[in-house]
C-alpha cells in the first residue's frame, strides 16, 4: 500500500469527539440519558473516597442549575446520568458543570491535576414512549451486569428519585 492509499483509508481528520456533538439538540424539560467516561478509561472510582467525592457533585444545584437529576450510577471508569433539563440551562452546560465540579473534587482527594473525564459524552434524548423508571433501572443495574456486585443494594454509588 502506498502513501496515497493509506491517506484514503485512514484520514487524518477523523470526526472523533466532534461527531458526537453534531446534531446535538438541547430541549427544555426533555429527559436525557448521558454516558461519560473517565480520561483514557482510567479507573479513578475504584478509590472509595474519590467515588464519594464525585457522587456528592451529582445532585447539587451548583452543578445542575435548573436541571433535575433523576437517576445516576458511578462505575469505576464511567458514569450514567438521567437528567431532566429545566427551562434555562442547555444540556452541554449542565454536563460541563457536572464534570468540572466532580473533577475538581476528585482531583483534590487523589492529590492530582489534569483531566478526570474524557472530553466527549454520549447523550440520548428519551422519547415520550420510553418509561423513565425502566431506563433508571437499566442505569442502576450496571454494577450487577458488570459483575461488581450481585445485588444493586450492595453497590454504594447510585441513586434515583424513585429509590
């Protein structure tokens, strides 16, 4: 394979994180399922105190603004948030505040600097026919499916407004 064949098969400007943002819409009062990973999928939240520090940021008004956290789970290297936007703040702003506040708090606990979360995140706007409690149960069931615990009640890092 020559150089021109290589550049056709492996373009230098792959869409990457930008592709995740393309077409992203932020609608007031809409519910979104957010998935975000840690930087380089590092298992920062294997550390109990770091996980506690992150979790404390997930339900504060400072992080959420006028949005409402309906359910969340923190895994060793990622988080899932079920968020209902309010009338004022855009989804990207809410996610940025959640990531920023938790990164500052966790970095302080771990005595480190630098990125905690990957820059990108995945969002899914729930359709009107999707049952919120079913989606919340799916999110909260992650530690069981990952083999971290046998029962959700044995896992410390989750919450839901229905719990």
